[in-house]
């Protein structure tokens, strides 16, 4: 039997259908009849990058307020409607997006999907709930002050992106959030939660005809858009040298090391050489631009004063983030480090990691986000 030989760079066919509905909403649907369940994930291009600097933290705060109900749903009723049918739901906010997802038995989707659509389109953002939930978000920010991984990650981002919004915290700051009002959040919501900014992904035991019909009914009608201040990200200047930063926390028993590389972004000119592909790019359609991997790198170390450290083998994990404005992307490798007594080992290990030809193919690419309704407020390193 002669079986077709697949190249290591061959791309498997995309298993889902991408549809554009009449109102401009994008639907990605995959029929999986053997599962018996349905998973729906609504992605909104309304992450931290769209916030003007004075509104930093608004996208994440809105994620919380979405679940405070509408004129038809009181606070908490959405969770009860899903969980009483054996489902689960949650949400997260990152730099480029906020997303809201739900997993439930397929026969229950038709009755529960309208609840999710109503929340996303018609969030009422009541004044009393705004003040209460702001306290919750402020507590999340305070918790990051006690999390060495969060401190290190935010310091790393500030070092890489000194002009771009990616250098800001997704959570915002206490000072800026205290100045925001429910009316401003309603304008932010009505500006960005519109069909041209939304993609609905539905996978499960739901045929395509029913999927299109139910999504059209649940996500209709969209409220009239409003306006709010819009972020205008500036292009990050080229990184021409190595940036190092060391934060000393004397009471911290275990040091952290983070290294980040700035490389061409997903919108960069394509490379004709398959060997230049980053691991995640090998799964893109063949006509998608694929940039080369030549890069610079940034290092940040966080640890105890006077301790000597070495990167333990196999401890590296990496994350990837795309920067559309600057046509760059980045990934970083965090490590937990045990104290040792030979500083030369640290320098040799770090140098070896930076030169390793196998490092590129062993990286795991992910995305930093804050999933806050039922999870730890900061899911950085190792970690997220």
C-alpha cells in the first residue's frame, strides 16, 4: 500500500467553516456529532489595546460587568441558567481581545445561547453594581503586588514595549479605574461590542443549518453604536540592543528568570523558506504570510539579593503575543530558579539557551490573559 507522504511543513485542512452573517458577524462552525456537547466561544476585538491610556483597565473591567445582567436578566441569572443545565461558562481579557465561552449539552444550546447573546449585546452596566465590581477589580490588582510572577511579567512587558499599549497592565491601575464612570463604560461597550468586531466559534453536535439559525437569533439586534475615545497605538521603535532589568526581593526564596525575543509579526512580509517558520506558523494555511525568525532578545531576572542561580534543564516554557501595530511579535521563556553557588553556571546556561538551535522548535506558544470570574487573577508564567 502506497500512503501519501506528508512534509513536515504540510498544513492539515482547516476543519471548520467560516461564515459571515448578514449583520456582519463572523461565525466559525465545526460539526462534531460524536461529542454530544457544544462549546461556544465569542471573541471580541476589544482588549486592552483599544483603550486610551487614561482608560487603562476598562476592557477587563467591562468583562466583569457584562455578567451583571441586562433588562431581561438579573445579576447571577445567566450563571444559574447555564449551570442548572449542567454547563459551565467563563470569560477572559487579553491585549487584543475579550472572549466569553460556554460548554453545555448540545440539546440545551438552543435555550441557553440567547442568554449569552443578550448579555453581550445588551449589558446594562448598572451604577450600583459598577461600584461593587470595581472593588473586586481593585482587589485583583492588589493581589498582583504579592505575585512575583505577575510583577516580573509586567516589568518584562514594560521593558519590551515602552511606547505601545502592550506595555501597560491589562488590569489597569487603581488611580485610573477610580476615575471611570458607568456612563463611560456603556460608551466603551456600545463602541466595540458590534458585529464587525465579533467572531462566534461553535463546535459540537450542532449541524450547520441550526448553528447559523440559532446564532442569528441570539445575536440580534445589535444596539446602535456609540463613540468613545480610541487608542492610537504608536509603532514601537526597533530594539537595537539588549535590555536587562533585575528586581531584588530579599524575602523571595525562589528566583525567577524571564527572557523575551522580539521577532517579526504575523503581518510581516512572507518568507519563501519553510525552514524559517516558527512552530505555530506551520499550521497556518499555505497562502498565509509567514515571517522569518531573525530576532533580538530581552532578559529580565527577578530574585533574591546575593543569590546565585541556574536555569534548571527542561524548565523553560514560552508564550507568544502578536503586535499588529508594530508588525512585531514576542515570546518569552520563564523559569523558576533554585539558588546555587556558581554564578558562572548561570551565565553559561543563559548563553547556551540563547544560542540553542533547538530552542525555536521546543517553544510553546500561548497568549497572556486574565480569566477572572472563577480563576486566579493573574495567569502568567509557568504558569498560565
